[in-house]
């Protein structure tokens, strides 16, 4: 009996040793700097982060082991704002970055093959500008669910599987049933290739799909996401920034911003939005539920304003209009029509009015005059043109320079509205063109309309002398001509000196 028990104990011990022998190396986490890791198949898998920095680059090797994976829950609920995943990493495990509420920027590995379930779940601030590598094969269920700042995803052609609710969904309590459900986001879009997993995912989940085969691309600028179509026209599809005053750019990557997409600013905290004059269309519900936005100025270039685009909010399944909401625009524009149709106050702030302090001016050759124009509701640059540059020229700020005697009209133009300013140019003149004086006497020549300095000269100084102030002195009996150079032209005065009696 003792022999049998001893034999049985030995077998148990051998079995126990065998059990330990199949436990993967690194079952207990190792530390390397701020990171903890496990060893799997002689490769490192990051299991947690113990550092305090919110901007990190994950190492590509720890203690001589190549880092090929990010483990389950590795960075879950961390305060990271930015993370760079090295190119050695092949996979990101389940919930690796879930609930990272401050995570804005992620640079993925160029050799990444899989993203696990809920890997980036509930990362509120994660930007749309996350580049998925061509090596990526699978994206797990709910991988990017509840990522509210992410409004689009560009999916490579080689992705074979996109899990349930991976993109464009949020998880929320259904009040009437008191149960949690996955809800589709109406503002999310996916860019991908025809007949790909991205196309199939959008078809199955009824999400907006944009084909990269047609040349569509995406850009992110100052918290604003844009799509650029094959005609090189940009559509603003979403704003995920924190500023309460937003100026929509007129161009993105050299492409004119033509459209503000549906739900683009839905439920944001903006108080002011500047819409450029390149925009021709504002989509449905574009500014819905912007509670702090009381006034919107719509340029006359906008021809279409979608249903509920301005002045509405959404509450418990119903759309309501804001009280005291005002739309500014041009008379006869789509903005005025929208305001009337929806019962909003309208203010004409785009009809351009040009007022001149004077309508005409007389100046002398070489002289200058500044046209003072008051532009109300100006749009773009104000231009000034002369009907005859030989008479007078005008610069871009409205300063007129007289060239030669005559009359010309200066046209002031802004936003198609014109006003004219008449300029009459005169030659300077002397108070006398001929003078008779007695020998030894003096006479003062005066110039009307002199610009700058004048130069006086005598054709015969033995007869008449003249100084720089135009004072003549008769020296001897005879005749002489006085030449005056002023304003770029010459004036003459004939002088006859007589004998004293």
C-alpha cells in the first residue's frame, strides 16, 4: 500500500511539473521602465502602463524582446492624450485603449494586422484622422463605438472583417425599455472601396459609404472634418473642436469649401460661426441643437439651405425652433427665404451700399486726392478703376494721382455695387504770363496749383533775374523769358523791361 501511495504521489508531482511546463513564459508581468509586459512566443506584449506622461511612444522592444502586441485592457481608462504604436506591433487586443476619455491622437503600426473588440471603445475625443495601415485584416466588434469626435473612417482595401458596431454606433440606455442598446449615428461616414468589407459593413448597417475608387479623400483641419470629392470640392462633415467661435476655411488642401454637410455642427457649443462665401449649400440639421448659437450670417453664395439646418433643436424625438433666433443675409437670397419659411427674424447684412464723402474733386497735375468710401456690408475686396489712366491713375486703396489736364471717372466697386467719382485735372498757372516793368524794379510771380518745389530760370539774366521764390528784378532794358518748372510741366512768362523816365 505504501508503495502504491508513493507511486501515486510521484505521478501527481510529475503531472504538476507538466502543468507548470505548459504555462506560457511571462505569465507574471515583467517591468521595463514605465511599461509592464508579458512574453508570448518569445515576443513581448505590453500589458500595462505605469507612467504619468499623457503623450507616449510605445517601445518597439523591451529587455531584448520585440514588442508585437498590445495586451487586453493594457491602457484601459488611462489619461493618455496621444500614443504612437511602433511598427513592430501586429495586434491590439480587446479593450486595450477603452475608456481613454482624453485620447485624441493615435498613430498606428504600419504592420498592424488586427484591432480587437472594444479596443478604442468610448474614446470621446479620438480624432477621425487615424490612419489604418494596408496590412490591417480585422477590426473587432465595437472597436470604435462611442467615439463621438470620430465622424469618419478610411478603411483600406485589404481589411477582411469589420465587426458588429465597430464604427458609427453608440451604446445608450433606451428610456422607455430601461435597457441598453446599440444605436446608429446619422453623422458617421465610411470611405472605402467597392466590393470590400467596408462596403459590405455600410450596406449591412445602413451607413453612408463613399467610394475611394472615385477619388474621394478626407482631411481634418482645426477640429473640422472634410471630404473632398473628385471635382476637388470640399464638404465640411463634422466639427469636434472645443472653440466657441468657428471660422470655416474657404479652402482645404487647395480645394474650395462648397458644402456644409448634414449634422456637421450638431449639438456643439459654438456661439459664432463664420461661413465663407465659397459655400453654396448647408445640409439638413447642420447646426441643430447648437444652444448657444443665436445668430447666423449666411453669405449670398448659399443657394440651398436644408431642412432644420438653422435655428432648431432636438428634444425627446421632436424638432423645435429656437425663440429669438435670427438669420442675417442678403435681400432676395436663400437665407431670407429660409427665415420667412421658418418664422425667424431676418436682417439684411449682405446688401452692399457704397457711400462717398464727395462725388467729385478738382486737382492739379501731379496732385493727389484720396477717395473716401464708406462700404456697408462689403463683400471681398473693394476695387478702384480709372476710365482714363492718361488723365489720372488710382491705386488699390483709392488714392488718385493727376497725370495731365482733363476729366476722368474713378469707379469704386464692391460686391457688384458701383459708385463713380469724377476727377477734373487742371494745369497749374502763373499769376502773369507777361509782365512789363521798369529797369531796377521787381515783380513777384506766383503759381496756382503748385505741387512740390518749383524751379525758376531766366533766358537772359542780363535783362531779368529771378530767384527760387519767383521774385523778378529788371536789370537792363530788353526782353527775356522766365521758365517755371513745376508739377512736371513748364510754364512761361514774357518780361519786357522799360527805361525809367
